[in-house]
C-alpha cells in the first residue's frame, strides 16, 4: 500500500478520490451504489472507485456512471468452484478472503488511477475499514443498510451477552435495554446469543460495533421517526449518525429502467391492487415444501401474480404449475422492483424477512 501511494503521489491528483468497498451479497451493494451515485452528483469534482466482486459489479452496474468506476476484488472462491445450492457457502469463502482482497485491490486502484485515496466509504459491517483509514490517515464513512434497532443490538452485543446466556431461554425480554422490554431474545438476529456466534458472519458483525466508534460518520438507510428512541441512543454513541433514507423513497434517478422481461407491461394489463408480486431477493430460495405451499396458495386464490424467481422454475416448482397458471402468472429471472412496487396494479408484496 505504501509503495502504491508513493508512486501515486508523483501524479497531480485533481479533485477528491473516494474509494468504496461493498459487501457483494444480498441487497447490500445496491444501496451503497445509490448513495455513491448521489454523492457523485452533489460533488462535481470527486471521483469514486467502487470495489466489489465481479459478479456483484456486473449485476449492480447496469449502466455506466460517469464518475463512478467499478473495480473487481477477489471473491475468495477456489479455482474451478461450482455452486452446489448452498447460498451461504460463497459468503463464507468471501469472508475468508477479506480484508486482504480489498487492500490488494485498493493498491491496484491507486496505481491505475494515479490518485491517492482521500476518503473511504464502506458497508458498515466492514470493521476493517477503521484500520485501513487509520493507515491512510483519511476519514471513514460507514453505510448501514438496515434499520436502526438492528444496528443498535449489534453494537451492544457484548452488553446483551452479559445479560443473556448463549442459546438460553428464548422468551426472556430484553428489558435491560431502554425501549426493548417488548422484544425477546428470540427476536434477536442470529449470532448475537444464538447459533454459532463464532462463525464468520456473526464474528464480522461483532467486530463492527466497537469499530464504528472510529468512523467519521455513519449513514443509515432509514429515517428519523422510524425508531426515534433508538436513533437518539445511536446518535449519543457515535460521532455522527445520519438517517439518509429510505433510499427507495428519497432517491431520484433519471436512469432508464431495465425491464427486459416486460414486467411493467404485464402489470398494466391488470386491475388496480389485484396483483401479487413475489421476490425473495438474490440470495434466499425457499425450501421445496415452502415453494409447494406457495404455489398451491397461488392456484387456490386464482390471483394474478408476478414472480421474480432465482433459479430454474421448471425444475424447482411443482409439476404442471407453470402450465396451469400460465394465463395468470408471469415468472421472470429479474424484475425492476422499485417500479413494480410503485405500480397501482400491485396489491400484495410477498418477500423474505
């Protein structure tokens, strides 16, 4: 890293160079890119280097952005790896590669652009962002992509564990935390007091809490009044806690919508609030018995539906389902979700938790 910076310092860097490190799974990279896009529009002199895996970048960057350039980091997968259906396996391989894959990619970015990094923006779960920015002597901004209460319990994991035994009674209320008396141990995210708390993802989130106190700012994809008591506790615990969401409501983009599967045309053929929209995200696929039950419910209700389905519907859905529902249902591999949720014909959104 130091050698790359010495070489870059020989160049005349114009404007601010912001490096961005994304978590390439689930719906983490998209809101981070949304934030970066808005910052690039608000800061005409700044350029942004967006670091994520090749697969994530190819799906997130659906069009070229003028001042935001994607750079690929190693996904950690062994050579010749073949996906065997477990969505957690690629995540585990990736987490074994961090932060080394990011620091190596950052050296390449500095060498290629001839620009030193002036600021680092990362997904909040990357506690190592604090160490990288300490080394570079630049500010660190972390984006938390979920709600404030989830962030609070991850930040207070040690205190919670002091009051709740690991894998202990699930009905115990969290009344030792302000405004948490109506929440039970069973309601906590996995990995705080249940499951394998030392596995890769819980360990990453456990490190996050102490590290975030070193961030110059924490931005959250949420809004002030969603959970005011908890928001105020977060504000008192961190340097600068900013609610800048929810992005799907506050973000305005003139970018063309990718609707290559004609989802919006399909919706327009149906009555107001009559459609069921189904999407379980990019990572989770329900087990076969749940898919069976969902398909039976769709057939029995005779409701028209649009299903953004990850996988092979002909192999994974019940025999004959596609044929029996062909006139009422449309199944696609990808859908413009925000535009779909805005459409007046959608009356129900069925998704994962």
